């Protein structure tokens, strides 16, 4: 079997807006800068009949919709938000690299 046996469809949020992956797992790390958020998820997948640990990063932007009076999630950014997005994603990447070195896993 050469295909990945388990694939994630991406993170979702729960009723209290906590990120979870498609299996309902909570993130192992979270990073934010203002309304921009990155969550790191750890999962075990099976490739070529061999289990391996992998990390994934979910990114989102939260904003308050005044018309609906609710907090919403967006995947779109304004150009002015890109520097903060880069900062958040850089911190998430650094965490993943630290985990790779400390766990000796090729994520």
C-alpha cells in the first residue's frame, strides 16, 4: 500500500472556538498575534504500512462581525496583516523544528 491510510481534512473549531483537527484532537501548541492564530497538531499516519508521527499547522484569523454580533473565522488576510501572519507562522515553524530535533522524528 503506497497511499497514506489516514488523511486529515483540516482543522475545525468547536462550539467554544477551540481549534481541533478532523479527528477531534486538540493542538499541541498554539501561537497568536492579535487576531491571527496558528495551531500545531500532532497525528500518526500510516504510509506504506508504517506508522509515522507528523505535525500540521492550522492558520486562522478571528474577527467580530458586528451585524451578527458573533466572532467569526476567516482564512483571508489584508496585506497589512501579513507581517503579523509571518511572525505567528514563524513561531509555529520554530516549534515544529524543535520537536523534530528533540523527538528525532522526520516530520
